[in-house]
C-alpha cells in the first residue's frame, strides 16, 4: 500500500482481504475458547447450586420426619385420653346393677 494518496490496487484489496480474513479466523478461535470456558463455568455453577439444593432438601426431609414422628406420638396420647374419657362417661351414664 502506498502513502494514502495513491489509489488502491486489486493487489492492495486482496492483501487487505487476506489480513481481515486471518484476523477474523483468530477472533473466531478466541470466541470458541471463551465459549468453552463460559460453558464450563456455567456447568460448575449449576453443579454447586444443585448440591446446595439437595443438601437443603435432605435437611428439610429430616425435619419433616421428626415433626411427623412427634405428631404420631401426640396422636397416640390423644387416642389414649379419648378412650379414658369414654370409659369415665360410660361409667357415669351406666346405671348401677341392682
């Protein structure tokens, strides 16, 4: 190429095209590399999030099991008390045998 004052020739344009093509190829390679890095980073974040959610779910399931166990105990005790009240009512409402 000249000093900027001479007209461009076909050879100048071909040289420019080749240079731009080479730069675009390098750019595409860099973009592919960045895409791979970004994909790996996103996968790592997804894995971390899933592990955290599974840990929370396990803890929550244990708490629910404990609450259900306590509720079962309370339900059993309530049933015993209801039976005792029923026996008391039955004795009070049943006339004595003569």
